[in-house]
């Protein structure tokens, strides 16, 4: 049976990936398992000039190791991610593919010089995880203001979204549209 495998990428610090398990299961209605053991080493994706990690190369690494997984693979990292044309990304995914990656780096209040807010940071990570996994299920960006598939350029955008998809995106994902 297909499942969603959540894989730590690099050092996780205080981030608790098990908290993603139940809410991801609720949205996608698939079993969710958290990879136990050593995290995926992101070093091959590190760009010394930008001091950031290339998200596309992390997707490649995830596929090298977990490409045979039946279902979806979500990498989660504390490292800052980029794609060459953008200053940073919250995540990246293969459209209608297997792998997705999200970064908690810019979801933390501390990154903006603010007091940590674990509940808010958890919500942001969950929304971005659902968003990137949504791409692996074939969903593209949505214009509904509260839909999780709306694209976010800043954390403020993420905070305005719901954890779930709008009715249209959900039926597209479930193949009933
Ligand atoms: Zn997106
Ligand atoms: Zn939508």
C-alpha cells in the first residue's frame, strides 16, 4: 500500500518530525511513516558561494536513496534552500512525481529576530509540507486565497493559508474533477 515517508535531511535540531505524521495522514488519507536513523546527508547539495543548499540536488539525493518507495517521499530540512533563479525557496517538489523537500529554516520566528513560536512554526511547516506533497500528486498553484496550494513568497503568505486544499484542488487530487 502506498505511503508517505518523511525523511530528515541534515541535522534536525529541536524539530520534531513525528508531529507531522497525524496531520499529513488526515490530509492525504495515506499512512505516514517517519524515517528513523541517520538523516540524509545534504552536503552534496551545498553551494559554498551562496551558503545555501540547492533544493533540486536534494530531490535527486532523495530519489537516489528512496526512489523505489511505494508512495511519496518528503525530505524535511533545517537548512536554507535555493534554486538558481531565486533567492530562496520554502521547498521544491517533482510535479506528479515521488519526491518533495521542505525547509523549516525561514519558517522559524527566530530567523526574523522574533521570539520562537513553536505552534505557529509547526503550522507553517505542515502547510508547506502539504503544499509540496500536493505538487507530487499533480496539483499546480491555486489562486484561492486560503488554499494550501496557493504559492507563498513569504511567511506572511503561509500564515494566511489553510492546512488543507480548496474543494477544487481536492477533487483534482482525488481524480474526481
Ligand atoms: Zn508550489
Ligand atoms: Zn486550491
